[in-house]
C-alpha cells in the first residue's frame, strides 16, 4: 500500500460523519473530515427531536449546550381533529438546537484527534483498492479508507455505487414559529386528508417558539401554508428551511474499493419519521470501529457485517411499518384513535413502547394481543358508524 495522508478521510460533518470520525480516532486512526459549509451544523434542516435512550446508545451525553426542550409525550390528531394522547409522564426525548448539537459532536471528535476542515466541498470520491482519495476544488487527499457521509444529495455516491438511485425522498418545509399556544411538554403530529405522503408536526422549543414541519411530494409550499392557516393561524413565522426526508429502505452500499457509506446517503433513516440521527449514528459507530479494527489490526470484517445486519433488520422492519401505515386511509384515523383510547393503548405504549425501535414495538403489540384488541375495537367503531348506532 502506498503512503497515505490519513488513515481515514470522511466527507460530511453531520452526525453520521462525526460519529464515524469519533470512533475511528478514538481507536487510534488519523482522521480528516471535510465539510462543505463554513460552519458545522449549518444550515439547520431538522426538527432535532431525539430520544434520550437513543442518545445514550450513541454515547452522547445530555448537555445544556444543545438541549432546547425536554419532551414527555406526543399528541396525534386525525383529519377531523380527534386526538390520541400518549403521556409517558417522564422525560423521553429532547429537542435540540441542531447547529449546537452538531458542534457538540464535532467537539467530541476533535478531542479524539479528528481534524475537521470546513468550507471545503468534496467534488469526487475516487475508489481504489490501493489508496482511495477525495478530491475537492483545492486538494486531492489520499487515505487508507474513505467514508461517504455526505447526506441526502448522493452526488459523490453516484461515482462510487453506479446503482445509487434511492426512492422515498419527500420534500419538507420547516419553519420556526412563535406563539404556537401548545403545551411544550409534548410533540404534535397531524394526519391530514391533503397530506397523503407524510404527517405534519409541531415540535415545541419552549412555551412560545416551535418547529413546524410539512412534508409532501407535490405543492409542498402551498400545503405548508394551508396547514399553518388551519392549525396555527395565530402563529408568526420567524424563519423557514427546506430539505427532504427519507422514507425508503436502507440501501445495500457495500464497501467498494476502500469506500464506505453511512447516514442519510446510505438510507440509515427511520422510514416512519424520517429521523436519521439515531440509526445513522449506530451505523456510523459500527463503521468507525470496523475501519479502525481493519486498518490497525486487520480484523473485524465478520463482526461488522453481523452488527450491521442487525441494524438493517430494524430499519427494514420500520420501513415495512411505514408501508403499512401509508395504506390506511386518512379518514380511518378517527376510528383508530378512538379505539386506541378505548383499549388504553397509551398506558401500554408508555411502558412497553420504544421511540426508536418501532418494529420491535409492533412485534410486542402482536405478542401481547394489543394489535388484536385494537383491530377489533376499530372494526366495532366502524360498524357503529355505518349502522348509525350512537
């Protein structure tokens, strides 16, 4: 092998890239991270809602430097306005300032010796069994291994994996609004007849400010303002951002000539919510450890594959759940929410549910008989409505 500039070069200083870097450097690798933006964490394109248990799995301490709010539950609204309240009555998630969260991860990485170069956009990843490299507008940097953590664009991935064509990206508009008039201890999810691709949400920052998002394949801007007028006409928009969320399955982007992929670009995302930090982070940690073990010891391939397969099994289950949910006509949410309240599903979920492992939660619901109760009660509610029984 020729001499390389670094053991590992990573493209992208988002959570996936930074966690990969943290792990690899922590085990003794020299690591360089390229970030195209001038500052880590900008622009902010995410609601920043993370489960406390998920952050613990990623070895990310809770810190006031990035935490904006603490959440104890969720409220779901059907198209007619019927609600289902899930109150866990304990802290289960945090709302984060994504810029400060990413900067916190960057600090974790740099403490381990990671070098981060901002304002330097990669324009090509060049795979090579001998020594892969990353080309920017100013440099060509070689490494023993390269990790693509570029995010959703896939601009670089197309050069490495010719069949990179993920389906399931949905445009989203998110705004920071003031005067939301909702309880800051809960997040709010809205299922609308006209939002067939995804739900709308409000994630409170505090008693006054919140992050409001609407995702749709078409007419996203128009539907965003329609939702705003219907549910939050008293609120004032302070800022808006646009991005995309991934609702597809995890991608099989195998190691190719010294190049690996982690995070959104590899589909390491919960298809039900579009959240990629926890699962992308888990994949990143495994990738960082594998890279270090492989480069420093020549070991770890089988263990890496086994651990990634377990994470992929979770992501595939979540994607199947996403497909199932998408088949439910919006008008049926009234019946489902009423049935969920009748069988006290909130009580079961508060003790047995998992905010990240949706697939495991559904399996547990089947095993415990909760699904059968929910279906039976839902059918009962539908028949009552059809037959006009009060």
